[in-house]
């Protein structure tokens, strides 16, 4: 299969459960080869180190806090990638463990794990459609709003909306389905898949997350200035990178992403997230197998060159976006 070419699957991998398939002569198992032990070890290590950095930053002056913040901002990128794996049910073969660890890691972000899980599937179904067209604009679009959205993303403003979204969905889910959200192109379809059970989970996870942070502040004697500084640095680091693998890519739901060249350490931090087009083509494959899928393929471009390109701003768009992929279409991707 040529780079960027999408090969439809012939079976539903979620319904199949444990299954195997061969790519380029390499035998890969889906759930059975999830590196669950490594994933849990990393999850525990990330959680412990993150809390240690928050504790330390609460006792240091500004220079020490900034150093902690730089480490924290990078560490929580790995935390986010682990949540991402859990969103695809690839953190652990046991769904209860998968979702439980995903919930705890979500507290660190902080975000409801169910909110992340449901909206991430929407992302896979609506990738590069008009609902996720942040990097370009149509002739009738407001350039001012587009530039505000774009640079709000690059400067970290959008991260602050994620915890707020969890609270809003937990307290008053009807607000997120009100006319302002339904009329906005980017949020029109984002919350359609939240039924009563998903709302209950969001509320439970949000409540437990709030109790966790109340307990953490009391037991670790955390101080707000240090905590907010670390999260401000992480929020910028997370948000400014969120669209780097999608910006200016083909307007195709499955193939609208880039495979970017990064260093070995950077790739480990991202849990091979630089292979994003491969991930969109094979969303049910664990992060640890993406390099195997990438054998014989080259990167599209350099990660940091693509990142710097983002700061030039959105560009005009003359082509129509793709239709969103049905949920069943996402499920049958390998």
C-alpha cells in the first residue's frame, strides 16, 4: 500500500475483539499485543512524577518553578498520549482497567475521560471536514474569527476550555447543545454522541476529579501560584501542538494527517504520535506498533518545520470538505 493510500478493512475489528492481520509480512495482533504492562508502568510513572513536580513547584521560587514547568509541560504530553490510547481502548485489554486508568490520567489533564473518549471518536469521523477546518477559511468566513480561533489554539487559550467543557457538560449538558453551539461549525456535531449514560459517566468522573484535587491540595500542601504556572506552561505546550499533524493536510477524513519526522526521544514522548496519518488509517492499533506499520514509508516533512509553518496563519480554502465518516465506518478501520 502506497504512503497515504487508504485500504478499507473487510471486517469490524471492534466486534471481532482479539484479531490478527499481516502488513508487509509482519504479524501484528491488536488487543493481544497491547503493551499493557509498559502502559501501566508509564501511567504510574507519569502520575507520580507529575504530582512530585507540582509539590516541588509549590516550594520553589520562580526560576525553580519555571524549570519544573518545562519538565511538567513535556511530561503531560505523554500523559495526554496515554489518555489517547485509553480512548481507543488500547491502554489495557481489560476495558475496566483501561477506562479506570484513563479516568485517573484524565484528572491530571484535567478532563473527563468520557468527554475525551467520545469527542476523540468524533474527531476521527469528522477529521478535515468543515467541522474541523481550523487552518483555512472560505470566502464567506470571518477572517477575524478564524485568526482568533487559530492563534487562540497556538497560544494555549483552547486548553483552558477543556476543563471548563467538562464542568459544563457535567452541570448542564443542555448548554452545549444550545443554539450558539449548534450554529458554530466547530461544535455543531461535537456533542451529538452524549447520551444519558455518557453524561452520567462525565458527572461521576468530574466529581471524582474535583475530590482528587481537593485531596491533593490538602495532602501535598500545593500552592496555587506554582500549580497554575505549571499548567499554564503545559496548556501552551499541549494546545500549540494539537493541530501540527493535521494543518494544511489533504481534506480527507482518513488520510488528512501528516507523518512527521522527529527525534527518537521526542517520538517516545509522543508515543509515536508523529505517525498520525498511519494512526488515522489504523486507529485500533497500539502506539507501539506504528513503527512496524511505517516500515518502507518515509515521513512527509519535518515536525518543527511544520510547526513553524502554523504561525503564518490560516489560508484561503477553495475546495469543499469531506462528509463525516459514519461511526460504523470508523469502527471497521483496521
